[in-house]
């Protein structure tokens, strides 16, 4: 008998989860209109979290493209700064100083990136060691549906490329292709982490950083220098609105748990 499509099985599991009731109370964030400045959050991702999938440049430039639900949820607590690079960018004019995309940021989310360059790896490691707080999401098998052909540059990275900096922090990400289909929920601190075809995080060098495995090995939290890294081997919470809870409370709670 052919194996059932993982994405179809997931859709059925999501419907069942909705029927069981998975909403949680909204997380606390800055009150709208309070005038208090929001914390900046750098965001690098191949997922349609900041710009809607398939939107044209003209739509985006004119402001007619509605923001994705993930962006709307995060902007209740953070001022998002989208990033294409983590490494310093050379100045355009001769003798001009390079621009550091991470300058002034204390919080960063790198979610299913297309791949980090060697310079990105170095910059990220240095930024974390100097005191940055990083949410790193690397999913070996995305479960979302994206109506774009393979090879389209707008299509998210279906399987995360594990950057070398992960091994530098003493971690590795593995994937069990024989794992059961459906949605599981694990605890990550005070937050709930829904998982669908998740990877497994392993500590391969305990001396590299002070790391603790979380969410039954689907995540890890490490102290690296003065900073912290939380690695999650699944992006389902950022793909499926059904898992984010009422008002996207589950998503906001998890990001708040990781980044504060």
C-alpha cells in the first residue's frame, strides 16, 4: 500500500486538533497605542512570514499587499527588521564603511533560511557570543503547502540546510523518515510547541557550549558566550495558522519564551 501523503495526513490532524480545542490565552505584549517603543527583531527567512507569498514588487511597494498573519502577530510585540544578510555589507562608495545588518539588534529570528554563507556563519557566531538572543528554526521537512514550482526563488526551502555554526555550538539536527505522521505537542519552557514531521536535535560536543535538550529533543537551548541560542527542528508553528491558537497566542508565547 503506498504511503499516505504527509501533508494530507497533517491536514487531517490539524482539523482534529482544532476540534479538540487548542486555543490558549493571548500572551502579554506592549499595549497598542501606549507609545512605548517596541523591541527590534531581526528576521531572516525563506518562509512567507514578512511578505505574502506570490505578491508582486508593485503590490508590496504600494502597500496593497496584506501582511501575512505571522508578521501581524509578531508586530504586536516587536518592530521587525527583515534581513537578507547577516554579514557586514561593503559600502557602495570607495572608502565607505561597511554596513552591519546586526548592529543594534539584541534579538534575531532565523527561520528556515535558504542557506547561510561562510561570512553569515561567522557574523552570527560573533553576534551571539557578544550577547545576542537567537531563535534558529531549521526544519528538515516542511509540511506547509506552497503553490510554487520547485526551483522558483520565492518557494521556501523545503529542507533546511544545516549551517556549520550549529556544529560549532556542539549541536546536530537529524531526521527520522519513518516517524509517524500527524501533530504532536511538546513543552518548551512555559510555551507549547506543536510539531509535524520534526527533526531531532542532538548534542555532539558538550564542551562547545552549555546546551540543554528541550521538547523531547525537538529543540535545544544553549548558552554561547554571553548570548543564547534556541534551536528548534520544526517550523510547523510558523506555517500553519491552525496551530498558532486564537489570536496567534501560541506563536507569540513561544517567541516571547525564547527571545523575551
